[in-house]
C-alpha cells in the first residue's frame, strides 16, 4: 500500500507531456497557462505622477511663505509646463508632476484665499504624495513566469505594460465516460435498484473550472467489448483518459481488463481516506487515470491526485496548495493508519473572535452532502488522534477548483 506522499510524488512525476502553444487575446486569457514569461518593455508608472488631488509645489518655497498663485492646471494625460518659481500647480490624481515640483499637498490641507491657495501644513517631505516613475515595474522586469496560471489581477498587470496578447499552452483535452448499468442520468425517472450518476457532473464542473477541455463520451454499455471500444476512441480524441469506478476485479467491472488489453494499468491502494483505490496507466499511448466510484472518494482523489497531475501536464509550475493552520473545533478520538481528509469548514463560534475548523458529522464516502457543506479538507495525519484546540492543516476547496 502506497503512502499518500509516495502516490502523489510518483503520479506528478509522470506528467511530462509538453503541450502545443497558441496566442490568445489578453481578454480571453483567464485561467490559461503561460508558455512564455512576460517581460515588461516599459516602466510603470511611465512618469512621476500625483497620488491624489491637490497642489504640486517646490517644498522649499514653504520656508518663505504659505500662500501661492496657481500657475497651471494639470490633469491625467496632459503634459505640464515646468513649474513657475513661487507658484503651485493644481494637480489631479494620476497627472504628471511638473518639472520643478517635488511634493504634492493634498487639497484637504489647503484653502482658497481669493484667487490664491493657502497651504495649511508646514510638514512636507521630498516626494510626498508622488508616485515615482518605475516604482511598480522597471523596464526589463519579468512580471510573470512561464508556467503561471493567469488570474484576473495577472491580466490587469499584463495590460499595465501594454501587452494585448499572450502565448499560452493549449488546454488539455480530458475524455471521460460512464459505465454501470445501475446509473441513471438526472432527468430520468427513478427506478428500483438504480442511482443517479453524480461523478459525471463532479468531473464536468471540476475540469471546466480548471480550464481543461472536457470531452464527454457519454454512457457506455457494461460490456468488455464496448468498454475497449470507447477507451480507444477516448485515446484518439483526448490527451488524458479518466474514469470513475469499475477498476476492481468483479465480473461486471470491465475497466481493468479493457485498459490492460490496449495499454497498461497500475492499481494502487493508497493510505488515505476517503479514496483508497486509485489507478494509473496508459491507453494507446495516452495517460489513464481511474478514480474510485464512490462520490466523495472520486471528489477527493480528483482534487488531491488528478488535479495536480493534470495541471503539471498543462505546464503549471506551482501546483502546491498551502494549508491554513487553525485550531480544531472537534475531537478525533480514533487513530487511523491511513491519512484522512475530512470534509470541514471554517467558522467563528458565537461569542468568539478566532476562526476554527469544524468537521461534518458524517464522513462516509457516499455522503456527497459533506462536500457542499464544507469549505475544504482538514488533514488528519496517520496514526493520530486529535483533541479540540489542536492545530490542524486545512486545505480550502477554493484553492483546488
């Protein structure tokens, strides 16, 4: 039985496929992975500018007097004249600083006296309320590294240096299909002995949210021949083939022999709960991942194993999730030789000020309700019990999908 760390390290280590690249408009780049670093050809800001509305001044003039004539008005986007000696310039947020000015007095520290402006403060410092040219980004700076997955703030930063399109990796194509004659699709009438297919929709949402192209090959008749055929079809149209369930040795579980007939398969028992069974291999030269069939197990193993593997294949450099360390608001009296990932959420108890971690009362691998109630996983180390108040590692779902 592999430890969690052994299984994850091995799986991620197999993700070496280089993806083709493409050029996309920046406005369409959310969630895409950079195939080239982004280097600034300009400085940001491009010139000294005012942090606020006020008056640009040579601060040395304040040693002689406090009331000044306004010699010019400077707005954002304009080109000011050099500051006349002994005067101030009315200036607005983002406007260029006139040559000869070395501070900006905010308008709240001034008052109008006829057609002049009186400065109400004598306390100024060089560069007060001035954003210096290049203080955010210097020309030649790499602002985003290759392998970075773009967020909205990254798009804004890229726009700030005038870049309108970026080179990114083409999204991975992930093919999935459903086996199991006991499954119904949502919208079908309930039938005795049958259950609704949940894993299809968990994968559909997760794969789309991560920016992959989901190829749904539908429901496949529960026979070995049909399973082999759809596996070969999946390998032809996708970069990765993924299934849930069906990799045990039961007579009606056809995934294992089907994969082995057209590729290879490794079946692992991972020391984790939920989600002990995990399969990895290849189908006609394409990677294959087999997740457990129980809904919570499929959800957990996708996020903890398949997600980092797929992101690394996509070219993402940083696939780690940093836990939040908080106090447990629960007892965990029974130690398990497997690492447990309990569904949990963050709360501030009534009358308290600190955030703590609560766990869902039912942690069964079929209790999908727990994944909706929860904000993330709390990790319970192997062979450990916990008491209320112990510090635990919490992994937010928001950092996963």
